[in-house]
């Protein structure tokens, strides 16, 4: 139960941050930004998440536990459901791959 509340809190904070970020991009804010001197470019950190050995990895969303859910296509074959949780990929239909 505590994992749900911790995840829910993180998602709520992230949603609030995104709402503020998008609110700042309204018409007047964009006009003010165009008139202001150029700011230094923003720095971002990101991590590519590709299932090992797959030709395609697609994430469809985040579940209630903060896990990324999606699908992967291994060696150009069939698509397999998977989830990325606790820093690891987990296939949701491993019997189809023979593992």
C-alpha cells in the first residue's frame, strides 16, 4: 500500500509540474519570451530504453505503480507485451518465447 501512495505522490507532483510548464507556454508568456533576450539552452538527461535484442520497443503508458508498459518486437517477429519495472524489462508472455 505504501508503494502505491509513494508512486501516486510522484505522479501527482509530475502532473503538477507539467501543468505549470504548459501554462507558461500560453500566448502571453510566449510573446514575453520572444521579447526577452535569449536564454541559455536547457540541459536534459535521458535514457534510451530498448529491450535487448529487439528490433522495436514501444511504451504505451505508465501504470498505477509507475511502471512503463508496452511491447517489443524481437528479431522482426511477433510483438510481445512487456513492462519495465525496477530497472528491468519483464516479458508478460514469456512462454511464447520459450523462456
